[in-house]
C-alpha cells in the first residue's frame, strides 16, 4: 500500500515537472515582444487614460504612435510638452504643430439671475441625474443645469463653477479633449476653433415669446443679426441664431445688433486694420475690397484706415500684395464678462 502511494506521488511530481517545463518553454516561445518605445511613450504621456485621444487609454495610443497609426501630438491632455518627449523617443526632429486648436465653450448664459426655475430640485447634485427629473429644475429645457458634471470629468482642471451657477472654462488650461461635451446632458458645451471668437450662447429652439418667459438672455430669433452681418454668416434656424464659421470673420456686427446680448465675443473690442505706410504702394486693392469703405487714399500714395468705420474683417490684410496691413486689437485681454 505504501509503495503504491509513493509511486503515485512520484508520478504526479514527475508529471508536474514535465508540465511546468512545457509551460515555461511555451512562455518563451509564444511571448509577444513589446517595442521598448511603447513603454517609453506611456511614461511620457500624462497617464490620464481619459480616452479623449480616441484610443483605448494611454497604452493604446502609445502602440498606435509606434505603429505610425497616430500623430505624435495626438494627446490633447499632454499637449506640446508630451508631443516633444514622444518625438524624441521616436527620433523625430520636427512636429507638425500647425493644428487648429479646439477649445470648449459654454453656449448658455441662463444662470441663477437669468433663467427662471420651475421646481426646487433636492436630489443628487448631478446634471445628468437632475435632467431625468422632468428635464431639470430650470424652466428653459435647454438651459445649463449647473451642477458641475463637466468639472468632474475635465482632466486638466480647466473648468470651475462661476458665481452665477454656470461653468467657466479657462481657455489656457482647456486641451480640447471634449470630455465635458460628452458629459453635458443639455449639450450646451461645444468644441470650437480657438479662431472663432463670436458665439451664439443659447441653444433654445423655443419661440421668441416663450424664450423671454423663461430666460432674460436667450435668443428670440428676431433676425437682427442676419441683417447686420456683412458676410451672410449668421441665420436664424429653428428660432435660434446659428453661425456659419466658414463665412464668419469675427467682425462683431451681430454681437452689437443682438437685443438680448445672447451673441458674445471672446474679446471686448474688435480688431482694427493698420497700414504700414513704408510698405504701402498705393495699389488701391485694399480700398476696393473693403466691404464697409473704411480705407481711402489716392493711387500710388499710402492709404489710410478710418478706425470708426473699420470692422476688422481682415479682407484688406489678406488681399494686400505687400503685406502692408495687419489687424491689431486695441485691447488684447480676453473678455471675462461673457462667462
């Protein structure tokens, strides 16, 4: 009996050794070799694993970069700093940074003092949760709820809550990842080009009278912006003004004409054209192309810009063959009043 037990132990032990050796051999043979650059790139990335780049976390992006399936500057959170580290890892000396940066903007101004309440919500302070209870506490069904779900998902700490109960986005910190856009249940946050300075900060498609009843600063679809725009870049659609950014030149005429001030600019003052008299040859092209006749001057003599008329559209700057015109903003400080 003892001999049979001993034999069993020996046979089982031998079998274990054989199987263990086989697994060890298979492990060596079947191991997928990892490119060391993948691990190096993962270290260079911020480690947010937010998915804002469109890849499954930082490791997924790192593999795609090594496989030349993703640009070196794909990570919006890491920005230029991470891109520079990755370029060094990949042995690249130049990075194409000519990218139209996108930043998040809050397209609603219906805060505590502007938007009326229809109920006293006392549930969990979550925008998504509150929106499930009769559309949220505000009378305007399109208004920002203001409980800060967007703040919680922002990987760069670029969103804070303003005193008026609306999120405020720090454009310097915003990396354009779009996570706040996806999180907002009311779709009042949008990614737009940093070049787009003018925005309709209302999403309500209610009729003008109904909008007035629920918010003092909403778009009433009056159409004054349409008439004021020299470039046919803004139209009222479904009772709310919509900007065509392919045509918009940030001239701010719509901002000035809006009676409810729901159209705002990132800057308090528009740019103005300035002519370098030493470069100007008096070709008159700028004067002919100016849509508001703000430029005057005789042929072959330096021209002048009437600052009172100039709308800063930049057409003269684009058309000048001698690069003698540039747009200059009187006050380069962004407006904070809009948020």
